C-alpha cells in the first residue's frame, strides 16, 4: 500500500467518471478484483487500487501463399504475411486473427 496522493486522486476521479476500479488487498497476491458499487469505502492504507486496464486489441493480418517451381516438376508452397488483403490478385489468402486469453 504505497499509493501516492496523485494516484489516489486519479483512482477516485476515474471512479467518478464511471471507469471500472480494481482493488488488491495488501495481504493478497491474488488477482485484481473489480470494485462493485456506486460508493466504495476507500481503504488506501490497506488496499491498492487501480483503474482497470483496457484489454489488448487482437492483431490481424493476412497470409498469402503460392507455389514456387523448383525444377519444372516440384512445387513448393511459399507463405508470406501482409497487412492488407490483395484485391484481385491470383494468390490464396488466409485471414489470421489473434486469440487472446481472458484478462484477470
């Protein structure tokens, strides 16, 4: 429990602005817990508080693939990432979206 005055003010202001606040009791090493209710009883000497972080945005990209002819009879697949899909191109494309774990 070593929040500065500025950190305490920021947490209380964020709560006033409708943001979700999380608490971590001093003896706890567990996950942060959402503070529920319109009027929490602040215990800055026994509990750490924070503004709940925004979840990370998943990354998205496309993987294009085509074949390289090595010796006239053998085709080897070639994969390469791109940030946007090719429009009208004659290459195969796979849309990839990252799956992120739930945040505690």
